């Protein structure tokens, strides 16, 4: 609230300016980011209050917004209710997580014929506060689904420029990896190497629940079983069941089956394995080490990605 005073106007009218709004907390969809690791050690954000209005009808200084870059596929949940607030899906779009309080009106707005010198102003709105959980569901065209050490990381490193960690033990991959698989100079798709699933992963065993959510955002699921095991059909059935237990809607996604490490078996054994594999899913035998079957696999994946049925 302010009343004009000057040398020649000792009793001027109201001239109090409006208060400015407080800063918003905004999540910005950044297509160049792939993880939320940058928020691991910085979990509290506070926007400034808006500036107060002043004499001569001057509006207060607007507070700066706090902008937090997050990758596409980020899901925001209310920490108390676990309800999804929104999902970050559009590149470059700003999503307001918390709005800054609206600034109040100065006393000049309340001047009237019967009240020419109002000595009050409208107070500003209180700021919003909230606690939220941010989860990332990777956006990829193809998601690799398989037990640990089945060759997912090796495949990704062979057919893309990605360089995931590779070793001969379970759970080498602890974070999802993305790679761009090139089909031609102008055609490509994104493949996600998701940490290995184990039986009862849907119940929280292993790294299951931590990474199963990433599969929800893949257009195609590439199931991978190893030729080292003589009952690959059982491995596939277990993987399929884990997805069903986690989210039955995942079974509606397009699926392909790759039998890895096929360089370890001969033609006769491959024929025997083909006879017991499910016939309702396209299957290809591959070897990332020998680089056999990879061209056929890429062709099948590209074909499935461009089918609209």
C-alpha cells in the first residue's frame, strides 16, 4: 500500500504498484538427457518470492522460475498418494510442477468515488509446496528382455555405437543403456539394453522392479534366450510370465525372439531347438561374436516397427 507524496503534491492519491508472482518450479523435457542421476544429490528446490510493488504504480520484480531438465519418459508422482501427476513426453516442453504464488494488487486498484485514498492492498497468494517422486521409463523403439548374461549388452554394442559394460557374470548391466541402430543413412531406431530379469523379478527379486518399468515404453520387445541352454522355450516362458505378473498389458506389445550364442551349436542342434520354440513369434538365431544373423534380426525389427496392424 502506498500513497503519492511529493513537494507539490502533499496529499496524492493511491499509487501502490502490484506485487509480482513467485517463481514456478518447472520440469523441462530435454531429449539429450537419458538419466535422473543429476538429481540424486540435489533433491530440494526453492523458487524466490515475487518482489513487492512500490510507489508510482511500480510493479514488483518477478521472481525467476526454477527450471529442472529431465529426460523424456520421466513420470512424476505425488509422494504421499503415489498418484501420477504427469508424464514428460514432448521434447522441449515445460511442465509446471509447482506454481509460484500470484502477486497481490496494489491499493490503486481499490480507489473509488467513495474511497479515494484506500489504505489497504490485496495480499499475494501463498506459494505451493509439494513432495514428488520422479521415475524414468526409457523411451525406446526396441527393448531387450532376457536373463542376466544372455548377451544383451554384447548385441547392443555390436549393432550400435553404444559401449555398455560387458563381462561374463550376472547383472553386469546395472543401468539401462541406449543405442541407435542404423538401417540406412536416413533410417534408424533406438534399442534399450535393460538389466537382466530373473524369475520372480515381478515380486521384487534381483533388480526386477527397478527396471521392469522401462519395458513399458518400448514399441517392440526383443526376447533373448541363450543357445547354451537346451530348453530355451522354458526361459522364454519364464520371461513372458514375469512381464505378465508385472503388467499384463505388456503382452499386447509386438515381440521377437532371438536365440543368442548360436555359434556354440551345430545345425542339427539348431533344428532341434527350432522344433520346441514357440511358433507364434518370429525367431532368429544370432551370434554377436561371429556376427551371424544380425542383418536378419535388424531387418525383422525394422519390419515390425513399420507395421501398423
